[in-house]
């Protein structure tokens, strides 16, 4: 954009090319932002309305009587909600650890090397995602129960389970990212004396960071929000998603409470995403050789 | 020590790549293959042993063909829509305009919301006295005594459109992230060189950016397609079972509501078969099978 | 970052080690609305815990399929943690078949001493002569009405003597005057539709679940003529509460607990009425919510105590006031003071005084109540939604499918 502006003809009157470029950009951005934000807006304001207001017609655009009662109710209705937040964080972080380490390694291998059976393996990674999760849910639950991992205080079983889906995704994303990173960079680094590992950590990894951050976001959000397996595999030690689901999600006639539960669940995920997004942005000014 | 990567490869023996993959493989065998196998076995388990009757049932079930049709229509339209939108957003963000980082965050929001909220938002949005109609009334585009019944029975095309809007809303960030990550790996030099040679923005996009972005596009499309084929929760929440039949929803219906586990399992296998075929077809057509290259896929 | 991680790890391990008391695990598919959950957790459970020091009750809501899946998975893995379950009659057969509930025939003195449990509900919980389920709350169907609709009531019609014909005329009045299709029908699959149509069939002298008899055909005709006034969004209504609260619709026939929830949200805006008369009498399908002990419950004695607690008349009365169910214990009514809660129960009881039928559990091998529901739903689509009208040949075919779920046809 900048270079384009610099090269634009300094002609008569308004520089149309520059003007329309920027305006178009902002228009497009505004349009898309509106499309995204309107539903979110309603989710959140429904959480701050009383039951009577939530069901009024037409729905007011802003709550007349702003109330925090729904959140209060949500937090006190079930004693397990607070501990479940910690548990969800634990699951999410553990899953990221598993997915990035195992998946990242495999992704690097796919991107850099050629070896026999590669295509078959690549497909099989994808294969896993293609099999509807619902059919595997129960046998997986039984497996973990037999391993004695049912409903543990530290939700290792859930992390292992979520790892399955996320490793595959991470492999694909990281392979795609590593492919985009010029191999010669690593070669040159090794010529200059770095070991293969060193080249990887000093050169490739920083360049791959946006992709890895993308994979991390996916993994976190997925683990944080996942509810089917979580409800199967926990009882006394649920994750936030499981507790929220059992507390408010199934409720008809309690839209204000459902929204409060959903909004509450969304907050930490939004914060994590906000942090990671900065990480992606930082890489803009990153290494360009 | 070898100076060339290729040399290093053969020197260490060709096992090095395998070492990196083994953790993943072991992991999958332990935590996925085994449970999945029992799920697969279920589809063949009749009361008297091995049987194919559940598959026969599915093939004869008229709902199956409906579900197939709807799933594919949905797949085709929604992935296209999402891709175009996501590409637009990714390109916009990549230009680095002021406020781009906030825009990035906004674009990520739909992905962040829990499933329950997602269902609740759109179910209440499309309700006759829901927020969509309320908004339209406030803006003056709708008469409060005649609110549109978006979910009225029998308007399949309308339902499909509603579903696509809701899913596009939700799926946009997933695709966008992959494309954006890919975009950022493309050196600015390419764009500048193109500019110097007088290419317009659009030409740059077509001839330079997109081909360079191909690995990311491919990843995004396939992943999104796999996700789209498996859509079901949102449909059940907004429309209920069987009103807009789609593949996984049928499987779950048999599995959960009618308690025909084998039928559900058979359905699941068929779904997987379809997705595998599609993916292989796509990959083959796009030339990914040309040798087992390290790059250029 | 690593320190943070370690901190969480330790915190959760410590948290897990703190559970030194006995925990009784109660899972329920009833009381799912958040207000009801809160009520049970704050008003009912502490009473039990007070009686049993050192005991903590873990009360969790599960859906039908979650409950079954979990119990089966736990049984297969040899590690059952659930003690007591609360379920609805449509699930009984499956739970018994899966072998996850305990036979309580010999424990009746322990779980229900000195009280009269509804005979009909008890019978629903019996399989092969063994008592598995102990009823504690019953339900039937009632009308819930937005008072705005009362202006359009046909002349000379009173709410407590409403017939289905009156209802159709009433809906027509509303439609002609306002253009609104005011009736809410829960149309989502595997929902309440079957029971509502079944109630109509009963009101015309038919049997449930028989949908091809003369009486049934009259009932189908009623729905065929009511269909033009059923709100267009009906196929997406899982429960009618949202539609009623949003005033998209003004009238609905629904399960008493749901109706109660709508009514209690604003008794000045809503009112209740007993289910309408057919040509023979009022009719209503009645279901029951029962307690059961998990077959491999880790805390058996405590579980039995809990069941006894829930069927105690005073507790029954308290529950009925909190959540609008009909108590299953006759003595409970004495303990309920007058008020909206009592009104709800009384309206429901009027319905119960007509022709009442229970849900007959499928007896054939592989028989499934879900199939019966599917048949009813398909028939509704065929006759009303697609406008084919009452077609005896079609109905006969559908009845055959229903009969296949039983060793002998459930009607006649």
C-alpha cells in the first residue's frame, strides 16, 4: 500500500487512485466488521437484560435496566463453576503443549523431507479429521475410563483426547508454514556454523511463529469450548464448557441466562486471542531476507 | 559435515524424518485408532455377527439422499462464500492499514465463541420476535406487526441461505487465519517487483499472491470442507432434527435419538468414505501427488 | 510461564485431595432449567445434607443420551461413580435393558414407607415384575395462554370447559383480527408433539398410541383444521416457552412444568387452563419422573436414603411448589399452601381427571419408543403440514410400524 502511494502520479486535483484505495479499504473493513459484530453485540447485551426485557418485542437495542444479576446467578448456581475455569485453562494449555510439540515436529518433517510413505501419512493425518467425532466419542471415553483416567482432578484425559484432533490440524498448518519458509535460509545458517537444530530454532522458528500462533489459537479455543467429550469424561471435575452446558445451555425460557453463560465463557477465550493476535502482528516487521 | 541439505539427508540415513513423525503416529494409534476401530466394527455388528444390512439400510433410506444433497449444496456454497470473505479479510489486514490489528481481533471473534452461544445467537436471531427482526424494526425496514418468519416450515432455500450466513459468520476466522499466516510468509519483494513492472493490484493478486499462497489455500479449503461436511450441531439447534437433513445430523439422529448404534456407525463410515474420496480427488487434481516432494505442494 | 503451569498443577491436585467427605452422586435429566437447578441445589439438597452429616450431594444435570451413555460406559469400564438417577418414563425401558439400574422390589419399605405412591406411575416403573423406578413427580398436559388472547375468545366459551372445536374457532378469531398464527406447537423431532396429539386422541375416545382408529381419525382431523393457525416457526420449537415468552404465539398445549414456568414468569400476563375436551372427555398423556438407584452405585445405602427423602410428602410438596410438577405421593397435597404454585397443580389435576394414558414401554426385542414418536411426527407432517388430510390407508400402515415395537399391539 505504501509503495503504491509513493508511486502514484502526483497529478491534477485529487489523487483518485490513492483516495479510492483507502476508502474502499475502510468501507470493506466497516462492512465486514459490522457483519461480525452485530450478532456478538446481541449475545452480550442479552446477558445484561432482565428476563422480561430479553423477551420483549421488539428487542431493545440497549438494555433499559442494565443488570448483572444474570452473571451473578450463573456464577452461583453451581458450586463447580469457579474450579472449572482453572480446569479449562489447564486442559487448553496442556493440549497446546501436546499439539505444538508433536504436531510441529511432524509438520517440519513433512515440509522439509521426502521419504517413502509420505503421501500416505499425510493423508492419514487428514483421515482422522474426516471421521465424524461423534462415532468415536464413546469408545474413546471407555478407553480412558479403563486407563483409570476418568474424571481426574487434573484433566489429562481430556487433553490427550483433544490432542488427537489438534495434532492433525497443527501438522497441516505447520507443514504449510514451513513450506513457505525458504529452505536456503537454513542451509546458509548451517554453512555459517549452526547445527541443524540451531538453524531451526534461530531462523525457522521465528519465521514460523505466525503459523504456530495460529495453531495455538485453534487449539486453545477448541479445547476451551469443547463440550461433548468433556461432559462424557467428567463428573466431579468438569471443565467450564461442561458445567455451562449443564447449567444453562439446555434451558428454554432462560435466554438471558444462556447468554450470560455463553458470554462468560467467551471472555477468557477472547482475552487469550487478543494476546496471541499481538504476537502475529509483531511478526509483520519480522525477518525478511 | 555436509554443506548441502540434500547431502545431509542421505548422510544421516533416511530415517531422520521418520523420527520426527513417530511421536505423532504412536499418539494416534494409541488414542484414536483403537477407539475408532471399535467404532468402525460397530457398523458391521449385527445381532448374528458380521453383516452389511446397516449399509443396505442407509443406501435405501430416502433421507440419506436428501442429506447428501443438502450437505453438498451447503458445502459448495458455504466454502466458496467463506473463502472469498476470508481472503478479502486476510488481504485487508495484510495491507497493514491503521487499525488493522483491531480488525484482526474482530475477525477472530466468531471462532472464539462456545458452541452453545453460537447456537443461541442464531436461533434467537432468526426467531420471529428475535433480534434480527427487532433490528430491522428499529431501523425502519420492517413493520412490527408483520415480522418475517425466517424459520417457517417448507422454505428450504431460505433455510439454506440462513444456514450459510450463520456458518459463514462462524467459519470466516478459521479460514482467514490460515490464509493470513500464509500471506505473511510471502516476501514483500514480490509485490514491489510487480508494482515496479506496472501491475495493478488485481493483477498482482491473481498472478503473484494467489499462486504463492497455494499451500495455505489448499490447507484452508480442505480443512473447511471437512468441517462443512460434518456440520450438524447448529442445524439441530436452529432447525431441529430432520428438517434440513445433513449427513452427520442423520448419523447422530440414529445414534442418539433412535438408539440405533450400528446404523449411526454405518452412517459415520459412509460419511468418512465420501470425505476421503473428495479429498483424494481434490489433491490428485491439484497435482499434489507429483512425486513425494519436499515442497511445491 | 512454566511456573504458572506448575502452580495450576499443584493447585488442582490439592483441590482434588480435599474431598474427605462422602459424596453422593445424583444425576438428573429433570430440573434442567437454571432456576429449577438452583432451587434444588439451594432448597432441597441442603435439607438432605443436614439430615446426613458428612455427606455432600453432587447434583448434576445430564441429557437422556448422556445419562445412558455414561452409565453404560462406566459399567463397561467397571468404574461406576453415579449413585442415583432421576429420569423420565420414556427412558425406563432402555435403562433397564442396559442393566444399569437396580431392582428395588425388596427395598420398597426403605424407599417409600407410610406413603401412597401413584399406582399408575409405579406400574410404569416395573419391568418383568421388578420395581426399578420410584415415581416422585408426574406431569400431564395443560393449556397456557397469553391473556391478550382472551379478548378473542368466542362468545359463551369458558376456559375451564373449552373444547378443541372452541380452540380452533378461537385461533381463527385471532388470525382474522390480527393476522397472527397464535398457536405454538413443539415441532422439533423427538419432542412433545407425540404426546400432544396423543392427548387429543384420548379426548376423542381413542387409545394411546393408536393412530388409525375412528377416534384417532377425528383427532387428526382436529389438528388438520387447526394447522392453518399454528405458527409457521413450529418445526423449530423445541419447547414452547421461548415462543410464548416472546409473544410470538399466544396459546400452547404443553407439559405442565413448561406451562408453569411461563405462567410463573408473569401471572398477570399469562394464565393456565386445563387441556380441552374432545367429544368424549378431556384426554391427556401422563408421564412420570422417577428415581432409580444405579446398579453399581458406590454408595448404595445412602442412595436409598436419598430416594426415600425425595418421596417424603413434605419434600414432595416443596418440590411441587418450586418446579410445578404434580407430586406422585397422594399425601403431599396437604402440605401445599394456596398460590400460583397450587393453581398450576390444580389445573393439571383437572386434566388428570379425564381419560389419562401412560406411555407404554416397548416390549418387542429391539422395540424403541423413539420409533413410535417418529411415526406420530411423520403422520403429522403428512396429514397437516403437507396437507394430505386424514388418510386411513396411510394411518393403517403407520400403525403397523408402531405395533412392531410391541409383542402384542398396545391397544386392544
